[in-house]
């Protein structure tokens, strides 16, 4: 039961910030290790999270590799490890004020 809830939580957060995350990730999480490559970032979610002012915006964002390790048998004594490799994120000044939806 703990694994299911934790897997759903990880899946929820990865879908929030990365495009193209599918249910296959849920199956991979059960094994304890997931490696996802060449991911596009959800720029709108990052702008909200980091509270980017209307005068700026992220114009592009990608991640070469996302690695998640969940030690299911020692979850209370070992950390969950999330490794981001080659994060590319470009913040630009906007020429006009963005419309807040």
C-alpha cells in the first residue's frame, strides 16, 4: 500500500514539471529505479513554482536525464535519490507584460 501511494506521489510531481510522462513510469517505480531521458520541461509550471515576474519568462527548458532511486526495502532509513543531469533552462526578459490567466 505504501509503494502505491508513494509511486502516485512521484508520478504526480514528475507529470507536473515534465512533458510526456506516461503510466510506464509507474511500473518502473515499482522496481525502485527509473531513468528518463531527453525530457521537455513544463515552462508554465516552473514559472509558477519559482514565481517568475511578468517581465520575464522561460523560453526553453530541457533535461538530458532524470534518475529516481527509491529504496523500497529501507524507505525509513535511506533517502530517495533524484538526480538531474544536464538541465538547460533559459530565462528571458519579455518585451510585453504577459497575460495572467
